[in-house]
C-alpha cells in the first residue's frame, strides 16, 4: 500500500461504525437545527416522510454511514473532502441552507458606532462577582462623554436557545451571574432601548428590522464588520453562524431519493424561507438561492462573483 492510499484510508478507520436509518429517508442535522428542519418537513409536500438524525459530526455520518443529506455549521476540511472523494469518486455538494446572527442594539442618541468582542464579554458575560461597567470604558469614542453613565444590559428571555456562537459568551455556570436583565419579548427590548440612553441589548438579527441602531462588531484582530447578508454568509461577521446543506450527489446521476430531491428544492422556496425566519434564522438572499440553483445545475449563472 502506498503512502497516499494509506493517508486516505486512515481517517476512515477512525470513524466508529454506527447504525443510521435508511439513508434515502434520512437528513443528518446538528441539534440546534432539528426543530426547524422538522418544521420544514411538515410544511413540505413529500411522497414519503423523511426523518432527521441529530449528530455533532455531519461530515462523519455522511462519509461512513452514507447519509445523503447533512446540514452543518462547519464547512468540510480538505482532509474530509479527500476521504469522501476517495470513497465515492466525487466531492460533496455544498449549498447554503440558512444562517443566524446576533445584533447588538443601542439607543439612537448613543454616539458609539462599533463595539469589540471583549467589551461585549464584559457587558453580557457571566462572572463570579459583578462590577458596574461604565460607557466611558467601552469605547474610546465615549471616553470623554459626560452624558452616559453605567451600562444597562438587556436581552429577550430564551431568544437565543437555538443559536450557537453567542450562547457560549452569555451562558452562566455554577457560582456565576450576569448583569443582563431579561425581558419578555423583542418588542419590550426595542422599547427599552428606545427609552433608555444607557441601554444596550442583544437580539436575534432580523433583516426586516431597520428602525433601530445596530452596532458594528470589532473582532479579535481589530477588524470592524457591519451586520448584513454579505458579511454573515461570507463568515466575516463575528456573531454569526452559517449553516450549509451538503449532498452526496453523483454528478453523473442523482443518488437522492425523490423525496430528498423534493426537500432540497423546497428549502429554496419563499414558504420554506419564511419557516426559517419564524424559527429565528435568516432567510437566504436571492443571490445565495441563485448560487444554490447554479450548483445544482438548475439554472445558468447570471451574475459574476457572489458568496464564497
């Protein structure tokens, strides 16, 4: 056995065997997507029912277990693509599925325009003992500001239960507490921020909401990013997750069942996109849906560039 063949086969040996449902009736999803995918399956018109199987390693179950549709927040590593291609003779097909993002909101009269990840952790994070955070320490823009005082942090109760990245920053463990006050609804949050000049809040991003001041985010490298479809789907916005739908799809002949094909097509419809929004995720912009259809060879590309 030559070295390159061994390199391909070694990762396969690392995958423990597991029993999955019929691959023609299975969609592998990460846990936070299970509810929304099942909602999509309920609203889609399929000849036979598809099942969801939860996994924290979509790439593994697609390679080893032959699951033909997997939805993941992690893009494939080059090594995983190589193993998949060695086994099946082609690469997995990558489509955009959805995304989620956290918006940081402040009062319109607050002069701040951007905020760092570190400042967000200081304001919203959990600590064993709490100390007041002053707006003057949050941003150099506010260092000489006399109108603002102690930061007042707010959120919506239970709103981020399905959203992975920001949850890590705001989850409290034994002995920890947060200064963030939890409100009952998004409307309550927006009204509170509108009324209180010292207020700051986080909420699930909705592209339709434009009548509130959103802060740009400064990442750990000091780069600043605004919140929009482009920065989210490109992976540059620091408080976002992008979810991809991967297919085991032979370019020479479709290996998906008829109901799996129907589901893939349904996901790109306005009805399905609204279901994603209703579950707190972000609908795909037209350019991303077009990109999916081009990848699936359902239409020819009409524009240059796009999301990568």
